[in-house]
C-alpha cells in the first residue's frame, strides 16, 4: 500500500467509453526492444477477430524485413477489444529499429539489439531514480535541481511505536510519545521511499540488497557503487548495534491529535527545514521527523527486518572483500552478524514493516532469514571466517522452514526467497535440499506460467491488484536466476514476456518505467517531479524522473476516491485520461498525479527492475 493522501478525497470521473469508431486494431510491442536471440512477441488488439491477418515488420526506411500471419485469437481483452492475436517476431534478428504493420494499424518503434545495448542504459537510469530519491546533505542536484533536505534528521527524536486503528488500520489512535532515555539519533540521509518523503528500513534494505546483488553479479554502471554506498551509510545509521530503527517520518497525520503527517503536505523536501514550528504545532512532525524503533534497545527485532538488513550488510562485506579491502569487509560482516543475531524467531507475532503495518502488510519472514544467513555465509567464506559453515547450516534450516510454510509468492518486496535460493543452492553442493530449492524456483515460475496462460497478452500479473510492474520484473529476474543456476532455458520465453509487458506489450500500450520506450508515465505522483516545474510532462528539453518504475494498472475500485493534493500542479493539465479506452470495468491505468494506485514510483519497484535488466 502506497502513500494515501487522506486530505484529498475527490471523486475521479469515470473513464470515457472506448469509441465505437476506434482504429481497426492496436499493435502492442516492447517499446524498449528485443534482444537479438530471444523470442519476440507483439500483440494485435482488435475489435473483432482477425484470423490469418498478415503482418509486416518494416525498418526505418519503410522496407519490409519480415512478413507473416498473426497467431490464433488468444481471447478478448475487453468489450471494445474482443480479440488479441499474438504476433511472432522472433525471426527478426538483425540489429535495427522497426515497426509492425497489421490490419491497418502500426506499432510504436522498437529496437532489436544485444542485451547490453538495450538494457545497460536502463540500469543506469534506475540508478538515476535513486539519486533523485536521496535525502540529507549528500544529494545529487541532477535534472530536477535537488537540494539538501531534512538536515534536522541529524538529531531526530525517538518515539514509541505509534498506535493505529480504523478500517484501513492507518488512523492514528493516540498521540506520539517520545521514548524515555532514547536519542536523539542521527538518521540523516538515505532514500525517500516513493513519491513522498518517509524513509523505511524495510523497503530500503530490500532495494539496497537488489542493487548490491546487481553490483556483485554484473558490476553495473559506474554510478551504482556510489549509490549503494549512500544507501549503506544510512542503513548503518538505522542499526546502532542494539536498536534497529524502522522508519523516519510519519505518513498519516491526525486532526484529533493536532499533527500533520508527511502525506498531508505537498511540497519540496527542502522546504521542511525552513519551517518555523515546534511542539504542539501541526507542522512539528514535518520538520522534526519522528524516528521509530523496531523494538526496545537490546531486545529481539522482527525477523524479516533482521534478515534483509543483515543481507545488505553481508553483500557489502562480499564486495569489499572482492576489492581487497579486508578491513572494510570485516566491519560490514560484524554489522551483518550482529543484526542477524538479534532476530526474534519464536513468538514472532505481527511482522514489523512500517508504521502503520497496513502500508506494507508482509507476512513472510523465513525467506529473509534464509537470505541473511546465506549472504553471511558467502561473506565469511570470502574472508576465511570459520562461521561460514554455521551460517550455511542456518540458511539451510531457514530454507526448509520457508518451504514448510507452503509459500505462494514470488520475487517482490514481500518475498526474497528467489534471491536467497539462487545463492544458497551452490553452497549446498547438490544436496537433496538444493534440489528442493531449485524445485521451489520452478514453483514460483510455474505459478506465473499458469497465470499467464489465462491472460491473452501473456502477462502473469493480476492487473486488478497492486504491484503489477514490480511483480512482472520479479518474474523476469527469477527466470534469469533459474537459468544461471541450472543452465536450463525453459523459462526464458516466459520471463521475456513479463519484461515485454512492463515495457509496453500491455493493453494500455505504455511502458511502466519513466523514460523507457516511446510512451511512458508523464504525470507520476511524485512531489519533487511535480513541483520542480521540470519533469511532469516530458516535453522536449524538460527533465523527467528517468528510470522510475510506477505501480502500473490496478483494480478499478482503487481509483474511486483520489484527489489532487493541495499545492500540486494538475497533470495532465487538460485532465484528459488518455488511456481510458483501454480500461476494463475491473482494471484501470491512469497516468495522473492524483492516481497513486497506478502512477506513484517506488524504490522497491525500481530496484527489482534493475535486477531483471542487469541479469538479462
């Protein structure tokens, strides 16, 4: 669940019906492109079936380079588009820029090229988004003219975990209470979680782990190491050896208790430091942001947090060891081991993710502990530390515990098992458990294959639910992890189609990464982009939040009560929903600053995309 703007409840107009005089059809392609040797699928969305329709692929000079007939009707998308015909473009292998023409329609342009040429620039773009999300003194001005922000976080007051109630579980039920004898603490820096300015250990550790995995596996762009260093510096502040801090800032304010939350005020982040405010004032927690601990000092912490935070630190140790900096590696290993050892693994209760828990309702944790123990074992092995064998055994134990929970999720913010399995299997040296973990990766992929079989455009995600973009990239990344682990290409085509969906081969014909492809989000619910006056429309010469991945399509009911925040620039300026014709009664995509369910970007969405692209 992303930022809820509780003060802005305005009914959004119902989508306009699809025109009865629409074009004969629409051609949807991966607007970023297709690697030369991979399968390549486009789709014809037609108002009525077009069996045997001929298509042609034309180059930049308009010359036919490939022709054929569309595949059989895979089913209806909506009442306006009652037929979806797949188009096999796999025979096009020569690098170049192309379009597809069929049934009177023409696709957006797309490229065919090597994976490195197609995807390496996009990995660099994802790092750009993390630079935009920086908080504190060490910002990157960039195209959005970012400035230092929230310097008051250097002396943040520690509060007791807040109490919430209400139907959505996100309404403050009591005033905030400072924790006696704690703080102040330095929590300056880090990354904003999404389009707002709250910082979460849960999401930051997940995103940082994926970025470090990219750095360890492929190196990544030169900017990646600087960005992971920034993320590690903040995460290290959130763990002081006895207390793990979970969150900086509070999203939801309270009229009853007289304070505003982060989601109640639309502004540039540097404006907060200039506020004249203090105790009892409504803006107190906008400038002097509360920090909340996961547990009292020295007491066990939620195991999902302990696992993923230790994984990030242990990956940092592995990278430092690889650079030959054994002192730095040992320091990170010590940090990783200490937070891992403080995990509460009995009588766990409700997991701590964020305050309120409703923002990130995670309910699995054995996967995080498996991930943490696995990365500790790898770091210890790199340093010749004798604890490597113990951590490997513990990782195996957590892997068995995860498998025994009958898990049904796949790689995303709430399930890290694919990353954990991929690194643990080689440590288990062909054991029966290694085979079970490989089988679980197949289970995750097979669940997607089964779901995709019921969708005419071949996507595995449910477009009536949250997190369509990141789950699509999660499937794509898992397919690549499986191939690297087993050598099998059995899921290559499936993984490619999930990436295709995220880059435009979907009913709405839009890429879900800003700046990628020809049609991409222009109006994200992102305060810096909206208020900078630069990045909300993507006109020539104007900056955009390149690399940011948005949520994507979502259930229609989630758009019933959303409104433009006070002080935000309306976007699109004309208020027209250009994607309404492609909606269904149960699923919508709205590129609008009001539409947090579809247009808000987030660091976990973007890090999973970075992983999928780097492994491709």
